[in-house]
């Protein structure tokens, strides 16, 4: 058998072979292959220089036989035939034999390592499949994605992920806070009067407690709940408990950060692929998106629905882009002016909302001292929930307004949802920050340590004798009010609407079917999780309560989705959600980290409650605990905090970062080269198809 690649450049058969008749009169295979676009690209040497393999260059060189190129050989390491059986020149056989010997030695030396690598790879794949089978609600998510699109599926996937984070945080809270408290005996009661110059603290209700008072205490976190495992102030000042209490915050925060980063990286890969244009072409959806391993009619139908929703998203965004491309400069000026005015309106609405939250927080403290509020427990409960009510009303009214503004701006569907998400995120997180700043102003007397109320103890002990518990109660009320609001909207609004409208014919009956609003629902989850992260230090059982809340929420939203909702008329790409939602979650984690770390390092702890009572700051307990360790352990921890450890760590991190960036750049160049190679292969196919058509036409012409 001949190897045409060996002599295609010279157009001469190998030694001992004769050219076929008529080969010199017609166009040879080598000349046809040299005309391929990919071959022309490879032979290109710059402007004004003849490509490799042209006839002019061969004539100047006087013609060279393949024997004059001993270094070139068609080495085929995987060829099972021995070298002597190959129809090649002697030099090519020798090179082939040497390559085979070298590959055999390399395989022999690395066979054991290769076997271990294959075993490790197979074990990883099996573990990955096992973990995927253990994921809860996998079939439910697939069914939701098939019937309602990838955007709705991303909401329930995020809810499942947040449930995992809360389970992990609950394990830390139980193992590092509750268990040490139980194992060391029952905690003492609250301190009496005269124990501390910072006043007294008596959370227990005196006298006979009615049932209504107990209900109000359950809803507000006061009374019998205030001095319980639920809040910070209950935990006694024990050295071991204080250390585990503080370490649990850092441990759970670090684990949550790593899990979120892992999810963000996977979402970033999907988003880059989706936004790069590689996977959003219609040909990919039609020819490459089908899974031929599907079994069962329902799986096939769900996959068909999923592909249909993806095509719908692409067609919607393509229509908006075509409309934008056809605008005149005057139309663009009108659109830009309209967008500027709408963004000014958004800023005005946000400013009014933030001022209202600040006013509600201040009014809660001022009105509590009035006689009317003291005599009416119901009014006192409403006043306690006034910041939560105000924030919930704002978060209920403004997101639909933002959605209406987004439709007027003329962006694509994906960009509209992104802007709505950004504005709603700003509203929810900034409202929480305004509440925290208002509470900080009350605790620290506006940051003035020389004020009369804060001069003795470093915080406002007259109004807030245990400020950590007060902060935990606010987060507890936000969580509870959010749950009660969701249940009320579902049971008192959505289901009755579906039932009543279902009894009516025509257009009135269709009013009972609504669309699942993914942006608002997702941001509600992220807001609730941020509240839990902020309050977990001051209310240790808050992650456990949030776990039960999310578990109830999953089944409730699933019931609402399948019973009262229809597929969205305008969908959005799920890859945007896979990246944006974890990033917003990271922002929420950063807000909670700043709040907790500020409380740990800069605000003096309460002198009458909590495991850090009597300390100048919460962080002081860590150096004191290190001083009680043996000298070797002390030296090790002090070395970790010294520049001798920090500087090499920084240098090593910089080197690793530079290596990672260089590796990413090399991978990017390699991917670009592969893309260009794919384009050249496509050009080759087009060229060969054209030549085949031309040859067939030329062959039919003489017959006619």
C-alpha cells in the first residue's frame, strides 16, 4: 500500500513504483490537496514570499527527491506492522523503528503510573455519579426545567443549594455552641441588680403570663425566648464555650465561602460558553443538544421542552438585537434620554425607601416609651415589627415598578432581567444595611464613645443592656415575618385566586393562572440567607430555623408552580442565573462578614450577658486563649501572625496566581487555534464539495 503523504509534495512516486498512466497529463491528488484553504494557510510565509511547495520554488531547487529529506518521516507510533513490512524508504523505516522502541520504553516505565492514574480517574467518576444520585429532588428539578424552562429550574436549584449551606451551618452551631453548653452543665440565670455598674438585665416576665403574651413573645423573640438557647445572651461566660462560639463563626463562614466559590466557578464556565456564541447557535441546539441516552416518553418530552425554551430565548434576543441595529441616530438619542430619566426615577425611589426604613427604626425606639404602647401588647408587637413591615412593603411594591421600568428601556430580555435583579438586589441589601446602621447608631450612640449613655460601658446600656440579643431579635423577626408573609400570600391570595378564577369561563378564568416570577423569588431567597448570616452570631439557632423554612418553602413553591402557574411567556437564559445568583450570594456573605467582624473587633460586648461578658472586646478572648497554651503552640500561632509567615505566603500566592494566569492564557491561545482549525476544516469541506460538483459537471458535459 502506498503512502501518498510521503511524495505528495514532489509529485513523484517512491522508488520502485511507477506512475499511473495519464498522471502527468491530469491534475494529481497532491496538487488538489495543496489547493485546500487549510494547506494554503499552513504554507503561507508572509506577504511577497512564495508559499511552501510552489512550482517556482521547486524549479529553482532543481527538484528534490524524498531521499534528500531524511529528517521527515511518516512516523506512526500506533502502526502494528513492523518497519520492514512498510513500503517506505530505508531511512523512514529506521526512524520508525527508533520511534517504536522509544515509545515502548516510555510505556514500560510509565505503565504502573498510568494504571494508577486510570484507577484514580475511574474512582473519581464513580464518586461523582454516586454524589449525583444522592442529590435530593433531582427528578423534580428536571421536570421543572422541562415544563417551565431553565430559569425556573435555576430557582429551585439555588434553593436546594441554600438548604445545603444552612444544614452545614446548623451542624457547626449545634456541635460548637449547643453541645459545649449542655455538657458543662446548666447555665446560670440572668444577673441581678447591682452586679455590674452597667445596670441590670432581667428578660423574664414577672407575674402571671397569659397565653396571648406567650404568643407575642414567640413572634417577637422576647419573654421566655429571650433567655433561651435561641439567643446570644443565654450562653454563660465559660472559657471553652467562648472559644468554640467564636471559632464556629469563622469555620461556618469559611465553608460557606468555599461552597459558593465552587458553585460560582461552575456557573462561570457555563456562562462563558453560553455568552461566547459557541453554544448558542441554532445549529448547536438542533443537531448537538439532544441526549440519545434518554429512556422513556416523559424524559424525551421534557428534553424537547427544554430545547424549545432555549430556542425561544435565542429568537427573542435576536429580534431585539435586530430592532436595535435598525435604529437611526435620532432614535438612539431618544432611547438614551429615556434610559437616563428612568434611572433617575429608580434612584429617587431607592432614596425614599432607605429614608423610610431609617425613620421606622428610630420611631420604634421612641414610641416604645409611651404609656399607650406599654399598656397594649398588640400595639407593642406591631411596633416591634415596624421595621420588618416597612421593609416587606417596600420589597413588595418596588420590584414590580422596576420590572415596568425595565420593559420601557428597550434592552434584550437577558439584560432586562439583569437590570431588574441589580436594582432589586440594591433595594434589598441596602435596606438591610440601613437597618443595621440604624441599630449601630443606637448601640454605639452614633459612634460617640464620650456620650453620656455610652461613656461608662462603651455602649448604650440603658436602652440596650444586651445589645447582641437585641440584634439577634431583629434578625429573628425579619426571618419570621418573611416566612409569615410568604405563607399569607400563598394561602390567602394565590390559591383562592386560582380556585375562584377556575370557576369562571373565558378570559376571567385565565386570570387565575400566573407566571412564576423568578427574579423576585430568587432575590427573596438571597435576602433571607443574608439575614441568617448576619444574625447567626447573635441568634445561634437561626440557621436551623432557616433550614426548616427553606424545606417548607421548597414544597410550597413546587405546589404553587404546578397548580397555579403557567410557563413564562418570556423566558431568559439559565446560564445568566448560574453566574449572577452565586455572585449576589457572595455579596450577601460579604455584608454579613463585615457586620459580624465589626461587632467582634470594635464594639465592646455586653457586660451583663453572653459568653464574652466582662471583656473589652470579643476578639480579646483569642489572644488570652493562646497565652494559656504551651510555649511551643504559642510560638507557632504567633509565627502565623508575624510578617515572617505573611510575606512568604504573599509571595507564594503571587507566584501561583501568575502561573495560573499564564496557564489560562496558554489555554486561551490553544482554544483559539482549535477554533481556527475547525474553521479551516469547514472551508476544506466546502472547497472539496465545490470541486466534486465541478468535476461531475465536467464529466457529464462530453456525454451530452
